[in-house]
C-alpha cells in the first residue's frame, strides 16, 4: 500500500509523486491502493498527484483505489468532476 503524507500541497507535490510512483512500480500484484488517512493539509495538488498515480497504475495494467480520502478532498474531486476516478478502497 502506498501512503500519502500528512501535508500535500503544491510545494510537496513533485517529491510526493516521485516517491509514490517509485513505490507503485516496485509493488507486485494487480491492485494499487493509496492510503490517504494521514492527509490533513492539502490543496488541489493532492488531486493531481492521485490522478497521476492512477494513470501510472493504468499504464501498468493495475486497478487503483484510495483509502481514507478526506471529506474535503472528496468534495473538491466532485467539484472538479473527477470523483469517479478516485474510487474508495
């Protein structure tokens, strides 16, 4: 399982994405789950990171889901019309 940090804003997005993609590529199996339960401070960059992880998962032929997506981030995903791309684990 991949884990998001407590803070994921524009300042941390590039480093977080690099770490997550590296972890994703090293995993075996057909499912990728990202744990977002620790995420407490974020902006729309967190959505961009999650969507990039989803794209990477798809390119590797794996399913993608998010566990513990904060309510505010789920609402933001709905506002942007991408909520269905971040299914709950």
